[in-house]
C-alpha cells in the first residue's frame, strides 16, 4: 500500500461512517510518519482502521470497502474495520498520533500510530510477520532502540512479557549505545 492509497481509504471510511476522524492502527499506519516507507513495510494491502469517536461503526467499513468488496476488486487494496482493542499500545499513544489531512483525504483526518508505538504493538502481537516488520524499522532507523525500550515498558503487559520483548530487541537492534541493551538488574 502506498500513502496515496491509505489517504483514499481514510477518505472513503470517513464518508461511509460520516465521521471526521479515522484511526489507523495496523502496519500501514507507518505511512503517517514515513510517507515513502521502505517497500518491505508496505506489503499489506489492508489498512486496519476505525472511526475515532464511533468505533462501533467499523462494521460499515468492512461491508463497504473491506476484503472481497467491490472496492478491493477495483483498487486492489481495502480497509479492515477493527476496534480500539485490536492493538495493544503503550500508555500515552493517543498524544503521539501522526495526523494525515489533505485534499486526498477530503480534509478528513487519519490518525496513524507513531512508529515506536507501532513497533511496540507489533512486538506484543508477536505474529510471524511482525518480527521482520520491526527488524526492518530498526535497520532503516525508523525507530530508535532506546525509545522502543521505553515504549515496551509502557505497555499494559506483564513484566515477564516486557523482559522477553526487551531481550529480543537487544538481540536484534543493529544500533548499540550507552544504556543499551538495558541492564537486567
């Protein structure tokens, strides 16, 4: 998916739901902060979204522009209507959202996850596709390992789970520096 396609989805979802603000929580939210993201981060043809103030309208999005819809058939990409509970995110994520608002969104607003919040969410999800996604973010210096460690600590998960994710990050982060990897004291 390209940035222009995500903007189209934001515009369409806003029109379908009659809502002004749409939240993008899936991998394609990277396009908010990094409009020309590396190709490896743009493999998904779906955007996980919900109306900010009416997440209950996500089913309308699925029905109109979701998978196997005429929208997908025509454009080759689609929206997945999800709820706010879909992504496990660090505390304070709402204050770091990246806004997309332009003529291609019909001046409607798409709020995308800040890259460190997205990476933390991907690590918590821990699906097979999530590990290489975060690795690519690290390799392209889209996320900073030290900041990502802070975001992992702000996740609503157990300390044991945070520790496992921190160990994975320490083993996979191409950048090492003072205070990284974090001490285990």
